[in-house]
């Protein structure tokens, strides 16, 4: 503790913030990259009703606090001997801490853009083309089956037609959706 004994109180405070914040940051990073951390900084770390909010980013999280403290403390330590005016130093530290939070926000936004929803929704088949898998009887007298590709995945759906019978392997277009797994098709 001889290192801290003769330090100015402001510099000592900055070190006492920097060391634990850096340690928590390293632990968070290791947990994130090893897959043990499922959070992405979106959930708030306090009990509150956040239902109905579409906020992609919550301000009050442990991760944001750590990012702010890292920027605040390390910039203060770095500029302590360079900037004589301590008020200006604290303002620069605050700005740097907020900057660290903003950079983290930007990184999370970019990562969220990589997310893709490949959930099958029958509404995505409207006006798509496919082929008849099982013959479709004429004028809604029964069901046939069609295969249609949506987002790179082939789906088999029950199908009816408003016109004449459509044979197997015929190309068709989906013109209407009637139910969870039933489509109305027409021959192309």
C-alpha cells in the first residue's frame, strides 16, 4: 500500500475506481466470450416495470456502470499529470465515461443488426411460387399439397384451388391464405 500512501486524494480515488472496474470488466469479458453470460446489456439491473417499452438499450445496467467507471477512472489517471485544473479533469473524465457508454451502445446496436428471425409465418408465402407435391383436386373438392421455399427453407402446405385440378410437379403461385396451414393456389 506504499504506492497509495503519498498520493493526492483525487488520484487515489481514481485508482480505487479503476482497479475494481477493470477487474469486473475482465470477468464480464471472459464470461461473455466463453458463453457463460447470456445477457447483452439490454435488461435493467433493478426491479421496475419496463413492460411496453421498446427500448433497445437500458441506461441503468451493471455493464454500463462498469463501462462508465472504466472511461472515467482511466482517463483521469492518464490525464492527471497533464491537466492541472482538477475541475476540467473531472469534466473530461465524465465525458470520457459517457463516451465509453456510447461506444458500447453502438457496438450492441451493430450486434443486434446481425440477429435474424427465421420463424416460419404462412403470411410470407403469399404470392410465392412453388410446386405441387400431391395433386390438388378441382374447385376446393379436397386438399392437395404444395412445396414452397420461404427464407431458404422448403415448407409443405395443404393447398386448394379455385380452378381445375392441378397435377403433381406443376408450378403454382399462392394467391390466398385460408388458415394456419391452408393456401389457395393457381397454376402458373
